[in-house]
């Protein structure tokens, strides 16, 4: 009989081919960060709902967030594309490669650019429209898109949408769940909900000729040359630029990010695991948009000392005046400067957002 008090690691170690300890630990941390598991590894109400759909828990959270924000249609595409192959074909001839790259940039620009994920969204939307007009073959040839991959994604989307309806998360009339499909702010927030904490920031390498991406785990990786953001890595003024990605792959040149999107700090602040406040340094005052910083600053003692026991009194003092300048530390890694009143409103907004998602998921009353 299964012991209900058995820990996850203890149970998995009894299987015929148990995962390595690091994989188990990382999976538990992710599930706890998104609220699927409690600190003592008990399945939460949200965790039960996240496990009801046949997708990764992070993708499932993105779908719930998209339903709440009326941005479901692109979320369905992103959810299915994350589990399937890249819909863009890779030509062999140099001239064809240039045309394929330009076509991908053109598609991404329909959703604001600087995003491999948005290029896929635009490609699927344009392919769907072209198919309705009988121009599918022409579109796929012009934009180097695989017709078979798009048809597979279309079928996967229908199955996932049907599953959401069957479980009572959405109504059969889904038209009202996608009114914010082309709102840049909402779309970025939905994407972050599905990719966080897979986030990085640009850093200049030792040669100073090219910047690399530092991840939350401290790994230094490059952008893959097939990424739409590859050329960004040759720009010098990207110290404050944040980027979210789907996975890290290893190639001949080291570790790479292939599918990624440039994002602003606000979605990350709303969806991060924790935020804390610290005194703003004198040279930070007045710079409310300062995000990121050097590796030494991000790992300094001032940043890392904040926890529930030691920071309470200090935070109260910092927040005593609405005009006080403070430094906001997100997940003990990223930070920016703002006023105390803005940070207080951010705290409230985070709580209301979490409560709204939990309420609608638990009650399955996702009315538009």
C-alpha cells in the first residue's frame, strides 16, 4: 500500500528506473514555486487542477492565466508548439536562408518583434487565414513554413481546447476568451506565465564584442543563430534587457537559447516567486527603470539577506513614506528602483492576481 505521508523522492526511488536526485529536486522546486505543491510536498487544490490537463504544469498555468486575461487563442498555440517541432523549415542555400530569416522577422513584427514565440503565433494565424482562402501552399512557400507541422498544431489545439471545455474551465463558445489576443502587454504576461522562471539577462562578455545571456542559475549561454534575437547579442547597450526562453540546448559551440522573447520587467514582477525591498543606492535614485545590474551587485550581501525573518522591520521602515526610493529584488536575482507607493501597489496587485486565478480555477467559473 502507498504511504500517503511518503515524500516524492522516497516514492520515486522505489521505481524500476528512478530519476537522478537533481531532476527530482528541480521538479519539486518548480511545482512548489507555481503553487502545485506545498512546502511539505502535499498536492494543493491548484496542483490538482494543473494535473488535469495533458501539458506541462507551467504550460497549464499559462492556460489558466490566459483564460483569466481573455487571451486564450495564442496561449493554445504556444502550449501546443512547445511540445512539437519548429514549424519553420531550414533551407540549405545561403540566399534561401536570408529569405527565410527575413520572412520570420516579418511574421514576428506582427506581434511586436523580438520573439521566436511570437513568430510562431503569427505564422499559425496567417497560415490559418491563408488556408481558408485556398492559399495555403503559397503562404508556406513564401514564408518557409511546414504545412504538415501547421496541420498537426491545428489538430493539437482543437484537442486541448476540447479538453478545457470538457473539464469546465471554459464554455463551448470560446470567442469571448480571446479579445485581448493582440494586446502586447497581456500577450507578454501570458508568455511569461508559461516560461518563468526560465528568464535571463544580457551581459557583455570579456571581449566586449558580443553579449551573452545569464540565466537564473548563473549559467552563461549564447543565443542560437537561428533565433530571431541572434543579432541582438552583438549590440552593446543591452545590460538591462530581460529575455525569457523555452529551453537550453547544447551544441558544438556550447549552450544555446533557440526560442526566446525579449520582455519588460512588469510581467516578471507580477509572476515571480517572491519580491523584497532594499534601500535604493544613491546612484540609483531617480532611475525607476533600472533593471538588472552587474553580477556582483546581484549577488551582494544587501540583496541576499532578505528573508521573512530578517527583513520585516527593515521593509516597514523603507515603506513608511510613499515617496521613498527603494530597490525591488525579484527572486533574489533581478532588481530595479521605484517609489515605495508603487511597490506597495505592486504587492497588492500580486495578491489579487494570485487570488483571482486560484478562485476561478477552484470554482471552475471562468465566465467572460
